[in-house]
C-alpha cells in the first residue's frame, strides 16, 4: 500500500490530469458566486497536477451520480456550516451552526460512489467531520466548551496564519505517516512513535467517536483528533468518555471493533468499505492544507491524492467490463 515517493511522481501531463471533484462549500456561497475560499481547493489540485471539477450542490441525484462516475477522486472541502447533529443522534449544542442539507446530501452521494469504486478521497476540516459521521461516527460540537486544553482551534484566517502542533502516529501502515516520513524534516526515525508537524486551524468542532473502519492517525496535544484514514485492520476506538472527561481525551477506555462494526445506536451513515478488499486511499485532516501552498506537507497531500487518482483510474480501466459496456476513456 506504499504511496508513490514524492520524488518519483510523474511530471504533470496536461492531457493526463485526473478529474477530481470538489463540492461547493455551501449552497449560499454557490448561489452568491463567492469563490475566494473555494478557489483555494481548485488551485491546490491544479498545482498538484489534477483537473478540479466543480460540483454544484443543486444537482439532482441522477445528474450527481453521472458526474460522480466521471470523477477519478474527491476532495471534500471545509465549510462554515456544521453537520446536522441528528445525523449522529445528538442534541444540538447552542454553538452549533446551521446545517447545509444540500452539502450533506452531495458529499454523501459522492462518498458512496467513490468508496464503491475504490476512488481516493481527501477530506478537509468539515469534509473530515462529514466523512466521520457518514461512517457512523460522532462529533464534539463545540471544542471550547467541551474539551480541556489551551489550544485555540478556531483561529481567524489571517495573511500569516497561526500554527499549532499535531502529533502523527508513526505507523508503517499509516498513509499520512508515509507522506510525512518522506519530508526532509521528518526523514529520521521517530523513537517515540510520533512525528510532530505544524498546521493551521479554523474549526470549533472535531471528531469524538471515529466512524466504522476509520483509524485515528494524528492528534493535537490536547487530544483533539486531527486526522483519520481508512484502515483494513481492526480499529482501536475510544469509547464515549465519562461525563468528567473531555470528549477528545485519549485516555478513555478502548474497545476493538472490526471494520463495519459499530458499538452504538444506528446512525444515518454509508456502508464502510469491505475489509476483505484492498483498502481505498481515504484520508481526512482537520486542518486546511489548501491554505498552505508553500508548506511541503500540504503540497504532498494533494500530490499524493493526484497520484492515487491516476492509480485508481488505471486499475478501473484494466478491470473486465460486461459485454456491450463501453470502455472508459483513457
């Protein structure tokens, strides 16, 4: 499952750019044509060698399905909206922002298609949270009031964004660590099994309980989950903490669940990928790499997504097709 070394990735070929779908951040921004934040995702994909494909949040389901079939990968972007707490059987917190039903519907439909077809997904901030809820996970609805710690995770966007530390699990089978380990500043072994990176931060919610098949691969020093990815191995998940503990406290009791299993109430969630098939490249980060164009890790995340999209497209083109079915274009 090793990622293509960054130094060995193919040079950009304008005729071979994978089509990477990006839903609009909110219905309101799409209607008003507010593109400043949205364009950051499109630019990051272009700079990494991909072809960004804008995905309207107003598409009817049949049109969305046809568009999804034409994509090679997905980027699920951030959003000022919050996910409807009803999707993870929670009572709405006073600080929870209004939901965007069309954004939730669009992401869920595209996720189902991408997972079924083995297409890679990079989920960012809100996109990470939706990914988690889609697979049956839950959220911390307001970090300042629910999590003990002195890190301000909801920092305003500025020309020079403040950064905070994140500890990445140094595991050989972690896709995120594979990328981090290739960066010059992290080329040496991590004796404490952690690699520290610096990221920006613009969120007041975070993952509480990881969804089916998702493993936690990075946390902030205060315990807030900063990255997850799909894993084909049994997942070690933190159970719901006692009322006296922080929802993000990594010191709570642990339970082991096989992918596709969940210990809590039924949630409105998509089916987790099969544990017997090759695990798809699904990585979610809580920070905003699209707003860090000069950062080596941010660039590497998008470059790896493009590389994985090419790999997935090539694999799809070599699968046998039913008689009479058209062969996808190269």
